[in-house]
C-alpha cells in the first residue's frame, strides 16, 4: 500500500510538472490574475460555480478572496453561486438543474465581473449555460477544466485546462492554481 500511496502522489506531482513546463498555461494563469485584479479595482466581483468536488473548490476559492488568503486585509467581493440552497433547490425544481447558475448570473452579474466555472470534463451543462449567460452580459469568463477543455473551451475568454484526464489530479491542480491566483491577486491589491 505504501508504494501505491507514493505512486498516487507522484502522479499528482507529474501533472503539476506539466503545468510548470507549459508556457501557454502559465501565461493564461498570469492573464487571469491581471483580469481579476482589474475587476476588483473597478468595483466588480468574482463569481465561482461548479458541481460536486468542483463546487467545494469554487466555495474554497471564493472564500480566499472574500475572507483572506495570507494578508489581514479588506474583503474582496467574491462568492460561490451554489451556497444558497433554497435558491438552488427551487430553481432546479421549477426550471431544471441546467439553469441554476445561468439564472442567478442573469440576475446578479454585470459587465466587467469575472465568472470562474469549474468542470473537470468541461461539459457540465449548468456550467456551460452559466458561461454563455456571463458572455452575453459582458462578464469575463474563465474555465477551470481538464486537458481537452470540453464544451467550455469555446465559451471561455481564458481556459485553465489542466493537462490531465484524471478527475482527482485535475481537481488537485485546480486548487493549486486557484491558490496561486489568490496569492498574486492579494499581493497586487494589498
């Protein structure tokens, strides 16, 4: 079992090493940091959405902005869109789960806001619908996904497509990249 533990850790390290060696992906991460900084400076917000483990990651990253990361500083306007369970369950029941995120974005999103949609496959319909609605409003769209990008690829201004098709390795890298973004945004603003 110890070798299996080591092998799993090595697979996670290998994915992160591929990110390090991918200048296009590093440039994308840098560009997203700049867009988030500009959004916050302009009085806009950063919204996150995902399903399952990606929803947990969305909530985690939103909390890093709205709470704090390293610095004791003012909060930044950011939230994960699934945290209002009454809203999610009502809209899913009345309209369908495919529109739970797009509907709230239509109601609260504005041009210049940033939407970060997380989907390891890139094909989650409620995430692609959210990204399309955000684009229609004039929001900046960012996708956190896996290697191919799925259907999200065409809907994202910036695609953080982790070079893997293994869901746990993708999610581990989403948090790593998300933490990098939170740190750099915080440093630039404060």
